[in-house]
C-alpha cells in the first residue's frame, strides 16, 4: 500500500470532518479504546482563553532542562503542522505523524471524527509509541468537550477566562468558565491563573472535589525590577529570572506553570537551576515576538479583546517609537470592534487585509469597523497581509514600529513574507 504524505493526510482528515456532528467525547473515547491508548505517565492539561501556549512553552522547557522526555501537543500551528506535536523539544517528523494518522484511521472504522479529534488521537498515539515521561496537552477549544479531555490529567490548569468562541462556549464569562473547568478532575489539583475566578468554575471544582488553587489566594508572585519570587503551596522559589517571553502577564503564566509543577514534584522533581534555565530559554512564536531591524516588527496572535489589551500593554512597555503602524487582519466571527477599541490608543495607522482563511473578514469589513470608530482617515486596505506588511515597511520611518496582529493566520502570513 502506498503511504500517504503528511499533506495527503491533512487533506484527508479535513475532508472527513463532518458537516454536522454531535459534540461530546464518546466517539473519541471509543476510537481511543480501539487503539489501546495508554494514559501518559504524567499529564498536565492546560486550558484558558489566552496564555495557554506560553504556559505550555514554559512547562515544556523547564521539564526539558530537567532531563525529562516530554511530549507537547498544541494548536493551532503557524507555519507547519508538525509544530503541534513535539517530543524532547523536537517537532514530530512527517513520517511519525503519518503513522499516527494511520493508527487512528485503522481503529475508527465508520466512526466520524472532526479534524481536531483525528489530530488529537494521532498525537496521543505518537506519544504512546515513543515512551514519553510526561505529556503536556493544550486544550483546543473550551475544555469540557475538547478531545484532549479524554485524558485524565494529573494536574489541570485554566490560565484565564474571557470572552472568545461565544458561539460554542457561551456569551458570558461564567458560561465560558464552566466549559473550561471541564478539564478539572475529582481529587486532583486544579489551577486557575487569575485572581477573579468565575463563580461557575469554582462551583464545578467544588462539586467534583477537585483541589482548586487560585492565583492570589493559594499561590502568587512578587515582582522586583529584574527578578521575581514565586510563592506556592509547597514552598517559595526566590530570585527567579524574568521569563524570556515578553509581556508583564507572562509572570502570571509562569506562576501557573510552577504551581502545576509543584503538584507533580513527587514524580517530576525540578531544581531551582532547572526552573531558571527553563524560564530563560522558553520560546514561542507570535507572542509579542520582536523581529529586529529598522523598523522593528512585532508579531502577536492576539485575536480577542482580552489578548489585545495585553498586547497594548506590552507595546506600551517597549520604549519610545515615533509611530506604530498596524498590519491587521481578523476572522469574521471574532470581535473586531472590541480588538480595535483595545488597540486604538497604541496605533497611528492601520494597514488592513484579509487573512488567508475560510473564515477571514474581508479588508472591507475590517475597514468598515475602523471607519465606525472614526479611524477611516488612518486606514488603508490591501489584498493580502504580505502586501500590507510590504507597504507598512515602505512607509515606516527608522524610529517607527510595525505590529502585526489579529489572528494566527495573520502572523503566519507575515512570518512567511519575512523569510
């Protein structure tokens, strides 16, 4: 039999994605049982509206610095599907991913699976076959009904809760918090990474008997000018370096990571030196990522108002720039107006485009929102993100900066254009 290439597999699982499907984990669990998947030795599941990727990156790097063989599953990817599945800090090869897809296809029979369910089962199968010592799973959407939730996490962390994906998760923070709390397990540590947990998240954790820990109540951080302290339930780590990941909010994400690691320290002990190295070496593209040069270019996947407020804060902390030019493209089902409101105080000129995605808002739709906000005179429209970035580079002075944001697709196109 001729083996499919990775691109063939990705096309195949996209085509298999049912037009209408009943949400739930029964189908995924059934296929997983046919695959005889084993639970990883230690699993840390990370959910939340924003901050999941950064938290996972720090968890992975600290455990790698401690010498553990770590599997990491994240989504979405920026440039290559392989980014989603890593072992030992290295992306899975096309061949390894293909073998995972083959195992899922063989086991599923006529059971329908969504793209993400198929992908998640293939990733779990890969981890199972390469003998990982720990697996970090990033939730794709929500938590309660997300495919990664077929695994009973040893510790589950919800980094933040804010408005996004309302059509699937609910129209308010309470409803979304309940969905995200679905990754918590009875009798196991449940981390929440903000000082204001939604009431329904707390009630769900209490109802199932999860060991809820809330930032500011059960663990916290104290920041100094060049270092910080983490104070957790099981001790204090002092004089930690600031995370390599930019943004003041990364101390919250780092605290969530350290709180989670405290809860598995009996099986995965990490030293102070390993924590320090992990914080300094963790990397993830598209999170206040700076591309050096004149003008400087900042890339950020912020695609909801909560993330955009963090981005605006981060830009404010980056020092003086005469003008900030935005290369901006979003998906049509996102809160474009809310993102503009969060960012308008930081942006002098807007270069809007349509992202290369089925759900993308057209440049005209984005420009119309900006016009409604009184920003029409500062807005130009382009056919693609690449052409918008090219124009912004041409117009920018040496002391200006360009910020590319609005979606993963937007940043991915900018990264490709910069190559």
